C-alpha cells in the first residue's frame, strides 16, 4: 500500500492505493506500476501482457480491483470507497488516481518499465552475438542495413560502447570506422551518432551551432538548457579537448548582446538546484523585478532569473506573473525583445514549463519543411531515447493530433527511416 499526500480546500489528506487480492501475498516489485493507475506491489500486475504504451506503462488485461482510501493518522481510522475496475468501466469513468495523475506533467509520471525513454537496456544482451551479427552485416558485397539498425537501435548507449570495445578486441578494427566505410548519407550520420559518447555528440552539435550563424539561439539553448549539470560539464570538457578552445570563448566570439549573456550564464552551469522547498517570497520578488525590467539596461534581470532559478521556482514565477499582469510572460518577451534574444528567452520559458512539449514542438517543426531537418530529428531522437522520448511522443500526439511515429513514416524517406522509427519505437493510438 502506497500513499501520496496533498491538500484539498485547505485540508490535508493522504491518498492511498490498495488492491483487493484473495491469493497469497505477492513478492514486492520495485519500480513498477500499471496502466490502470496501480502502483508498486499490485498483485494483478502478473496478469499483464507487456506492451509499451506512449507513457511508458505496460498494457494488458487487468483483472484486479482497486480501492481509493482516504486515511486519517492511523490504519484504524479509515474511510474506504471501493469499486471494482474493469477495462470497460475504466474507459468511461476515470478513477481518482487517474484524475490526479492527469494534473501531473507527463515527464514526471513513472514509467512501468523503468524509464520514460523508448530505449532501455536489452535484457538478453550478448556482446559476442552482436559483434558477429555486425560483422556479417558489413561483410561481403552488400551491407545488411536492417541488421545494423536492429542491433544499434535496440541497445542502450552503455551496451553500444561494450559492443564497440569488443569489436575492436576481436577484429583489431574500429567499429565506427568500419560502419562509416560501409554506410553513407543520413543512415551513416545516425549510426555515427549512436556510437559516439553522448558528450561528444553534444559538443559537436554545439560547435556547429555556434559556428553556423542563425542556429546558436536554437541548438545552443537546447543543449545548454536541457542537459543535467553532469552532462553539461562533460560536454564542455569534451568541447575543449576536441576543438582546443573553451566553449565560452566561442560563445563570446560568435554571439553578442543578450543572447551571449544567456548562453554564457547557461554554460557556467550556475542554475540553482531544487531543494524541495519553494521560497514564495523570492517568487514574488522575481515577479516584481520582471515587471519593472521593461526599460533600457534591465536585460540583466531577465538573464539572471531565466538562467539561475530552478525550474520549479520559475514555473511559479510564470504563473504569478500571469495572475498579476493578466497575460503570459511570453507576451512581454515578444514586446521587449527581438531576434535571437527573443527566440532564446522563449525557448528557455518553453523548456521550463514543459520540456517534453518543447522537444515535441521542435520535432514537429523539423518535419514541416519540404525536406525534413534530419539533423534535428537525429539529435533529439537519439539524445532523448533513454530519457523522456515516451513523454515527448505523448505531448506530440496530444498537441498535433497525430503520432510522432506516423509523422516520421510519412515525412522521412530512405535508409534512415527505419533507424528513426526504431528509436521512436512504436505507434501511439
């Protein structure tokens, strides 16, 4: 039995989920949940036939019963409202659990199979078999693209690293170079990105963005604002090693104005970590500061708040700003800023409010061009495949009324289609 505390109409309550089970006590199942809103320890979990859904849960026929229990301070003081859930009744009458979860951001929901990414550790992993399969795929006159894609898009990044190392030990050849020689075009670029360390891919993308006028505010903000502190630090270390220059020096030489200030602040990694406590006095101070920062020489206020405050704090700043002014903060950004500075601030606001939706918007835009932007598709699908791509898929379907999978099927052509579809993993019905 698990509980969740909350507040309703000023009264503290605790929601407890429990299951009616008439058999023997099941073994604890850590980290798992079920599609029907049941959490860890559901005995009926065994009745599921695994099938990953868009939100990462496992689908299956659920035959258990569920109770929503509101508790007082001890198990002896329970008020119980029990009801039996069937697949049919669930569709027409959402449970209390489902209603509460519907108010949570998709990125915060726990996936039953252990990750919100579409790609997880392959349980039947055999490095020797994978090396042999790749050797057969690139040997001879023709290259078996399907075999290459099948291995690399179904293994975690750590497992792909083990395959590369084993390939080198057994053949005295570099797997990356061997595949580069055998492949070409967008498929080659995807395979190279899959075999590179994540920090190396990020460093290369950041370098290209800074040296390519017009994309710094887009790609640089994406990388600097969505990576964890450890990932960002590793990226900047690789950047210096590979290009013999600090990323901050390139930012200073390739950008200017508010965009430069924003990127430099993000690159320093000084954003506050969330302590679990919201300082509402500081929230109010930030709101007032932003309301007053509408004149010349006030850009520093925007840079400081947008790059130093933690996301949980910023969400409350955005909400309170809207209540105080009657309009969203983005409207003020549109009014005060222009060009790349405006684009960067809007991107940061989007990342803060809903990171999966931010990526869903970028994927949708990449698919709208006459020719899909394969670089954007590749970068996002690979970098988020082990993080939150299930949430991104859900946001994509919710906003655009069409699944990411079917959108990729229609827009992407050539050999790389199978690789991108494999990373996306499945259709969202």
